[in-house]
């Protein structure tokens, strides 16, 4: 035949082929792009519209058809074949394979949002003789903890319906019949803890167990009222400083009174309940923590006898050039002085205790200065501060302070060296705080001292002879009485076993002469000038412990003992200790100058450094 006829025939056939192809493809594409559905008329495909799955649970997707030959389910992470690929694959199915009722079920385990959430696509191929050749449907899987997304009040339980994606708050507690009595915070006896929660749920109140036994009234025991030291304070501290608020609860009573903390952020008008029931509330100053804190102490949930302590917490203005911002209230004074129980170790073996009473001790080696086995009334996170003493120019001097907080141990040594144990020494820069492990303590070299801020106390060491410990309990007591968990020379010297709370051997070089007399009767008149430090006035008039005390005067007497003439270093250390002791008791800054200390700070810095252990990087730049 002629080439013209061949060309004409070929063009006709191509047009017919393209027309048929476009017709079929358009039908398939239209079906594939249809929205997710439960059932499509004429396509005989059944799949879920939406499925809710809890993270960690196993789940399955099923796809059914009344006229299927082959069924495949594609998860979100698997690539779906193109329309052309599905079309061609369906044409290859043998005409002898007849469509019938088919169900495909795929299972997945340990559901997680990253891998399993998304659209699951079911493809049902109906065979090469069926119109259409294939059908598709989609189901959206949502991985979500419905109860976490829609929490119920504390006294109720959440019941999730993952079929519908809904939750309901109910009191359907499944409690056992076992008699395990508890006394709740309303001082009511409950059959067991589960029944207690169920009862509280029905009443719409929060009940919690305070005793794992029957209440005192059921046992015929007397009710002992709590002892509460109510607080009303304003605290202004710098960014990053850790402060600990105290509920004021000193003795919990029987049954124990409960503490309920609440917080109203700066600029807000409503208080939010905090979850903690601890006697203390540690907070780190920063954005979002400024505001008013309430600590309500209640016995048997009796509002009429409740005692509430109030703390107003604000950020101090940041230093010049600081990257932090703060927003202190404009109607508050620039400086708030809060008196604090402070114990000072003076040169010569004199210690002024937390009540400002001076004591001379024969201190030979290592002694417990202060410790608390039950901070906040709880048997966890005890802390200890040891002081190690030697002779500095012939007089008793504090050569190091060792801090034990849980598993964290560090020591501030003579020459302002901070030792972490082994060969590890911390590198410091003047004015730059360093955090000590997980102790919650921050150490800074400033104002000629190593300054240690910890959750329950602050400490200061002059690097040569003297040191100070201030309690951060924020509870003002007329007399600081030692509790059952407290010990050390800052309280008294009644160890019961070893003299003067000594640690280690009691013979040899660490032996102490408890009866050794002091030199107070022979002190020169010049020591009396140390009594001239201004005393506290106004609010603190009746707080003898907040006055400077006689510790510095007694220390001066020891330095002049047996016709000794104090060295310039000893007098500088004494005058610093006297001033810092007064400042800490009054809640003031420890910055200042002392007559016996060199005018050039670098002269003093190098002198102190030379008396301590060698260190490659001193904490100052001279």
C-alpha cells in the first residue's frame, strides 16, 4: 500500500488510542482524588474515615470490598503508586480472577506520632474486566493521648472513647474491698485510698491521704495543733539567684497540717494553685516567677483556723551591661533588708553563733560548723558544713570550708581555691558565678570573699582566717532554737561524743583542750572599738540575735593573747569579719572598706593567694 495511506491510518489509530486512554485515565484520577469516605457507591470499598490511637498502643486498619481481586493498604511513610502505575497493574490481572468479597487488615504496634500519624490509603483492584479497574479510599490516623489533651479536675478520672475521639470526666473508680484505712486531709477516715478519691470526686473536692492509718479521733488520740510562724515579706533578688520560701510551718501537729501553695504572677489578678505540698518552695529568680506567693497552712481543711504566709518576689534591676531584664515594682524601696540568722567564725578560734553569742573554742583540726539532717522537716537532702582549722601567724584560723549536699561535695580552701575532689579545681573569674554540679549551689568570687549560695544557706570565706554561714529559712525567730536535725558549733558544742563537734581522731595532732582558758580578761582597750558598729533599729529592735554581737571583740582579745601583737593580715581579716558579720545579720550587702586592709586590693589578693595552695588561674586579674 502507498505510504500516504499508511500515514493516514497511523494518525487515525493514534487519535483513537489517545482518546480511549484519556477517557479511562480521567475516570481513575477522579476516583483516586475523591475525599476520604466510609463507603463509595458503585465502588464497593469500605474504610474508616478517622481513627484515634493512644501513643504506645497497637492498632489496625481494615479495608473491605464486595468486588475485589487484590487489596493493598499503604501507610503514610510508604510511597503510593501513581495513577498510571495502578492502571497498568490492573490491566495485567488475569481475566480468570473473579471479583469477590475481600477484607484486608494490616496491624501496627507501639504507635508513635512521627511514624504512624497521617493518611492511610487503601487500593482495591477489581480485575481487568471490571469498570472501574481499581478504587481508592483514605483513613486519617491521629496519634493522641485524649486524656492528656483534655485533662480532668484532680479529683476525677478521665475515660477516653477512641472510637469517637472524645473524653468524659467521671467518678467511676474501680476500688477494691480491702480494708486499708487512711486519714484524709479533712481528718475523715476512709476505707482505703481509692474509696477516698471516689468520695472526693462525688463531693467535688480534693481529698488526699495524710496518714496511712485511722485518724486520731477514731483512735482516741488527742489532736495536736500545728505551730506556725506566719510570714509577710518582700524579696528582691538578682536574676538567677535561688531563694527558698518557707510556709511558716514549724511543727506539723497531729494529724499533720497541710501546706497549700498558690501564685499570682505580676500583672495578673487571680491566684493559681501549685502542686507542691512541701514546707518550702525553692524558686530561681527569672522571668515568669515575679509575683505574690501564698502558703496556706490548714489543719483538717478548716478555713477558719488557716494561717497564710505571703511573699512578694521581684527581680532586682540588672547590673549595667547585663543581658537580662527585670521589672521591679516602682512603689517598693530600692533596698529591702531582711535580718538573717548568721554564724561567724572569727580569727583566734572565736565563733559567734546564730543567736550572736560569742564562744571561744579550742579548734585543732576539722569540726562541724553547721548541719541539718532534716531541712524543711523532711528526711532527704541533708547538708553539712565542716571547718578545718590550723595556725595562721600563730593564731587559730579557718583554713577551709567543706560543703556536703547529697552526693555533691566541694571545698573552699585558703587562697580562694575551690576544690571538687581528686585533682579537679574550678576556675573562677571575679564576679562570674559558677554552678557546683547538681548541688543547687552557686559560687562567686566577689568583695574579697568566696561567696557560696545554696538552697538552705549562704556562706562566705575570706580566703585566710574567717568565714560566715547564713540560714536562708526566711523564718524570723526571736531566739534561734536548734531543731532535732541540726548540729554544729554554730548552734552549740554539745556533740555528746567528741569535744567541740570535732571530726576525725581525738588524739595526736587533732586533740583539743576543751578546758583551755581564753584571753578575754587581758584584752587591750583598743579591742573595745569593735563594739561601736551601728546596731539595728526599728523592726529589729527586739531581735538580739540580729545585732552584731561581741564575737569580734572576743576575737580581738584572742589575737592579743599572751602579749602577741596581731599581724597586719590578722587585723585585716578581723575587721573584715566584723563588718561582714554585721552586714549579713542586717541583710545588707557585704561590700565595704576596712582600715587595716591595704588600699590596693591587688596587694591583699596576692598576699592571701600566697598563703594558700598553688593554683594556675587565680579568681582575679591583677
